[in-house]
């Protein structure tokens, strides 16, 4: 098992100097068997890191640079699976068709 935690991001003011406009996840997406996850909140980051460490395969956890400075409450008993997506908001069929 291998877990790497690093910084990532592509939006303005979220990329790193070495990457500039070329995000790191784009380089590693083609590696077979590698799981790449990212989080939208401190709680999700904590749960994903715990799950990635316990996973039997290689995982990379990429956190947005701005999110690394955010503080928030974390439930220490929660694990977020690295092989499933989590819906934060569900859109209607009309919203999907209009998008």
C-alpha cells in the first residue's frame, strides 16, 4: 500500500508555482490502478486520508491549496470510501439539461 498526500488545484490562485497551469493530477491520471481523490471540506479530507491509508492499493490524496488553510470540525469515526463518489448537492433533470 502507498498513500501520498499533496497539493493540487487548477483554478486561479490555487495552482502551485511549479505546475503553473498544468495540474499534477493530469500527469498521474493514466497510471493503472492508482486511486486519485480530493476533498471538498476538512471533514471529507480527514475521512479520505484515513481510507486511503487503509486501502490496499496505491492512493494519491490531492488537496486544494486554499483548503489546506481551512479549519473545521471532523468526525474521527467516519471513513469515506475512495472508490465511490459522494453527492453534496443533487441537481434536477432540468438543471442537467440546461447545463
